C-alpha cells in the first residue's frame, strides 16, 4: 500500500470516528467564527461602558469622591475584562487558522493522492526501455531532418569570392569610362572659316535671266 493510501486510510477512519462523536472541521471552524463575532460585540460593549464610567468619574470629581471612585473602580474591572477578551480572541483566531490550514492541507494531500494514482495508472502501461528506444529514434530522425534542411537551404553551385567580383566590376566600369573619353577625342573638329553660300539653282538662274532681258527691252523701247 502506498504512502498516500495509508495516509488517507487513516484519515478515513478518523472521519468515521468524528461522524460518531466529534464535529467536522467545517463545523468547528463555523463555531469558532461565531465565538469571535460574539466576543467582538462584547468588546464594543465594554469599550462604551468604560467611556461612560470615565465620564461619570469626571462629572463627580472631588465634589463627590465616593461616586467618582466607584466609577473608576468599575472602569478598571471593565478594562480587565476587555484585556481578557483580547487574549481569548487571539487564542481563538490562532486555533481557527490552524484548523483551516489543517483542513486545506488535508484537501491538498487528498488531491495529490488522486493525481498520484492517475499517474501510476498511466505509467503501468509504459515500458521504460521502449520509451528510451523511442526517444532515441526521435532524436535520430530530428538529426536527419536537420541535415536535409541544411542541404536544401545551402548555396547551390560554385561559391565565388565577393571581393574578386567587385574588383572585376570596377575594372569594367573603368574600361567603359576610357572608351567614352576616347570616342569624344575622335570626333572631327568644327571648321573656323565661314562656309560658302549655296549656289543658286538652274531654275532660279533662268528666271533671273528672263527678267533681265525683259528689262533691257523695256529700256530700249523708251530710247526710240
């Protein structure tokens, strides 16, 4: 029998005994709370009585010493009762908290016992050797998958040095620049002298000659 089973077997018998002669934890806690409430009300009553007796003592003072002293004596007795109630409340509060904690711990242990039984039931169907083999297979398959992923995602083909490629690119750019400058130097120079005017066409010359002949004939007719 497991430790949890032994523990709750004893707890079960104790519970059976309580059901016959003693209260349950919940009942005891409830009674203690009721007692605390009653004593707290008694505290309030005593504090008011103390204030009243103090007021009576002040009222009579030395004018009526007998009445004033009696009021002070009653005040002292009430203060003693108030002190006793304070101590009683502290004891009851400690007992109630201890009982509540014990009840809580019992419930916690009970639930832990249920969980332990459930875990035992699950593990009864497991072979630790098979689990080790399974975990080893999983690890191996993860390694294979990682190798495949690395092979797929790796660079394909020959690797090139990036610095060498940049140097080659700079050389090509320099060659293009030199070719451009050379092309500019080979262009023909612009002549500085004035270009000759274009010769008139044959039709324009013929038309001008006809006009001149007409003018000459007109001048000749004016001279006759």
